[in-house]
């Protein structure tokens, strides 16, 4: 800061700056330094003086800025110090170094968006899933409808589109990560069904144009016959997730609090884990595929081993009554959860799977009510938090030292019903 005073101005014109830096000898103490530049001399080089206002310790760091182009009269007298004084301090960084500090997101052009979507998102755990060929959403109607829309069908969709009709209320679904034409669904009837998308798709440009040009209401023929129907849960399905690294393995959980693994090619159950005490809200498989992280209605975070099919570690996670989501952080041994605290504030927590006694860090996000889902990008170390009903997607950077830093957020005037991750190959 710079100031001028006629009563105490120095005889020579000087510029005055004040800085606060940490003393080297005591990390908890702060030293205050006044720095002045003498501009009265006509020579090309300036004389720089430094004084320590609060600390006379010889080990304290000294901050000497470069020549200031516009100097003003100093408001206080500053005593010169020998130029041979040793500089032992390091100026701290004002701004954290990050490659993604200026990350930016924006929606695609209107011509590349999809309009007239009749999404039924009140009961399904997942609202949208996407792969390289199409995206899928629960469709409004009876019988548990699931629409499959090709990426090429941008613009306004027809009023009626053909769907997969599962026969009961659709509660969750997922798309095969390695085979684009395979979809798994879970319904209120506790059935796990596997569907195959035809090569021409459920809906095409021809059917779209014919439906929009017809005078009467368009009718679409739904597909009711699935490829495989698997029964094993005793109560309704809650989560349906394909294994991220094991081909043709599907993980499901139901109202019976049991996690099951299915072989979707053989159409049979291959593994059933020990029942958990309460309803399961979210599942995530680690990088090597041998551990499963699960969050439940009893506010616990558990790690299950695929070989022993039992819980190997558990800890109380978020204390709020609303849902909690969990994800592994790539090939690290870290777990990231998003939930609510006792004050109904949204928060995120970072865990070390090798030591679950206490969280590594917990941070409050905001006071909105939507349940957030985490999406971690392993290549960049950025995690995206998107809440149902929110108008924004928050972005954080997780560094190698496990510190988490807020980057920015994408904001929209329209609240989002669901968010899905599009994998690139």
C-alpha cells in the first residue's frame, strides 16, 4: 500500500510498499517488511532500502521487489540497510500452479441438441446413460419404457418413439462398456433383463420423418422380448452397474441388501455377496476389480472383497439422512464420497482405502438438496460433481498429494435431471 503525508514526508522521493511473509526461524510467526525505492538520484540505477518493522531476527527473510515505474513520496521515514545483507527467505506463491485452473465448459450448439425428450426421471436411479453410438433415457409411459436415441438424431424427436418395455417400473439400467448394443435393466419385479439393440437402432431418421409427417398421433412398436431374464433378488432392484474391467460381468443390488454378480453372456449368477445391514445406495469397483465400495442407508461406507465375498472394512461416512454416492479415484487407493451432514449441507469426503479409521479430508459444498454424483477423470485428476435438480456442475482438482482444490463450475438456467459420462475409445 502507498500513501503520502506532508507532515512526515521524506526529503527524497521514494515509493513505499508493505509485504507480509513468514519468518524462516518460526513458521508460525509473520514478519512485516517495508520496502522503498529511492528515486531522487539522477543515476540510472535506484537505491533500494529494506527495514524490518516487527522482527529484528537476522534469519528472517527479506523481500526486495523490482523497481517500481511510478514512485511516490513515502509517508514514513525508512532507514537504509547494508546492501550486503544475506537474503535467506523464499517468496511464497500467490497463485497455486495448476494446468486446469482456467477450465471451461459450455453447451453444444442448438442444432446439435435433442428436443422433445419425454423423460421419466422420478423413480429411476439412473436418468441417462451414453456410449459412442447412442444414449438411453427412461421414457414416459406405463410398463417401464427405456428409449434408445442414436447420436445422429439431433433436433426435435417424434412424439412417440419405440422403446424397450421391461414389464414393470424401471428402477435402474446400464450400457455395456465393451459392447455398444447391450443394455441391462432392473425393475420393481426384481428381474434383471438383458436387451440387445438392433443394428439399425430402435428409431431411425426414416421413422422420425414419417411420424412427424403423419396427420394422426404416431404409434411406436415397443420391444417387449428381452434376450436374457435373470432372477435372483428377492426384492426390487436398486442399482445396476456393469463391471468396468471384467467383460460381461454385471453387478446389481436390491432391496434385499444383497450384491450379486452376473454373467450376462451365460445368463446366470456367478457370485452373491454377504447381505448388508441396510439398503445399498451406490456401488463402485476399484481399478484392479477385486474390491467394491458400497454406501448404504445406514450411513456406512463399506469395502467388500471379491474373493471372500465379505466386508473387509467399514466406517461411518456422511451423517445426513439423504443418499450418498461413492467412486474410486482411478488406480489410486483413494475413495471419494458425496453426501450430506447433520445440517443437510452437501459435502464431499476423501478416504484412504488402506486406513479407513478417519477420513483424509471433508469439505462442505453448499446447502442445496439434490443428491450429487461424482465423475472422476483419471487422466486429468479432475472430478465433476453434478446434482439432480441443480443448474450447475462443479469441478475440483485432486492432486498427487491428495489435496482437493475447487476449479470452477458450469452454470445453466435449466436444472439438470441427470448426468452421464461418455467414455472415449
